[in-house]
């Protein structure tokens, strides 16, 4: 599906997700959302202490609205239904295009400058290389996921593997943790997810993660960022930027925030960091 067609569908998703919110920012309320790359309960858990911190730093109420579709976040930014969003690199590119450059990335984790994805297979798989996956069933994450779909696909193609031609079937799990569950349950013989979620599942001794192993890791690329909507008050944008840049895991009161965000620190970012992802999207036919 091309980006233009997705944009039309996105409007429908956004109406459902954000229809109860006014078109302009509520007085004193910062409206935040995030791409649904993990389970909604996990996204809420990760955001709760960060939301309280942003409330303290901005003096505003902070309202987090989870959504079930990546496109809804893009449309929410474009229609002023949300003010700040956690986006993957490709979702940011979609937001930039949808808003004619109005959406602005402000910060990213230091880890997002050197992000990777992990190809996984069942623990007892005989596969030793990506080429061994030819003829097998495969699971990506969400179609608009940078680390669960676009960039892994880009690197597979560079290695001479065309998913639609070389895999037996291609499925989309919808989220990184769901991909691990797919492979662990035998619903797919291989899959790919982002390195951060993989590490978190392993550290948590997730039972699904124990049933699979990493086959290969992609080269690095830029990924996630926090992006503000077009027309957000510059003073508020600066407050938000400064708030993220001041987060320090060595401060006891901020340690939990950084652990949940899986960040060593936040650093400034800019649109040009995602030019490579935009090029990959065009190469894959996902952007016209």
C-alpha cells in the first residue's frame, strides 16, 4: 500500500482514536501519544513516570492517549489532536510528509543513533545464516515499523533476499513483542524485532524469548525520536526539549524514567538524520 493511500485510511483511524479531543490544544494540557510498537499496557507503564516529570517541567497537565495503529499517531500530529509523539524513524518520515515538514523531531536517545534489529528463529532451528531462511515462514512487526519492518527488509534486499519471493509466507505481528510470541509459538519460522525490545524481554526472562535465539543483527541506523506537532508554541517546544536533555540516570529521582525509556541520555536530533530511512522507504515503494 502506498503512503498516499495509507494517509487516507489514517484519517479514519485518527477520528476513532482522537475524536473526543478538540482540534486545538486544551488549555494547560499536553497531549502525548506513541506508536503502538509494544502492548498498550507496557506503553502506559513506560510513560507514567516520564509524564509526571514533563508535568513538573512544563507546569501542564499531561494526557497520554494510546492508539492501536501507527497511522493514527501521524494523523493526530497532522490534525493538531496531539502535541508530542514517540515515533519510529519511518513513522517520523511519514509525519514529515503528511505535515509538509511541519512536524519537528526534537530529541532522540543516544541509542537511537546506532539502532539495530534482531532476526530471530526458534532455539532449535538449524538456520545459521539469513540465506537459510529462504522457503520458511517469516514475521515482521507492523508494516510502518522502522525496526520491525522497513529497515530489516532493506537489509534483506541488500543481501539478495526478497521477502515476498524468497520466504514461504510473510506475516505482520503488529508489535515487536508479538513477533517473539509468533516465532516462539511456531506461527512463523523466523522473524525480526528491534534490539531494545529484544534486550528487555531477555532481561525480564520472558518465556517466549527463552524459546528463540538471535540469528543475525542488522547494520546500524537512526530510529526513534520525540516529535512535536506543527505550530506548537516555540517556548513550549524549548521547554520540552530542555526537559528531555536534562534527564540524568545518575539522579535517583530520574533513574526509573531512563530505565523505562531504555536510554543512557537524550540528545538533540534533526530531520536530516532520517534521510536514509526516507530513501529506504522510497526504495521499498512505501513512499511515492
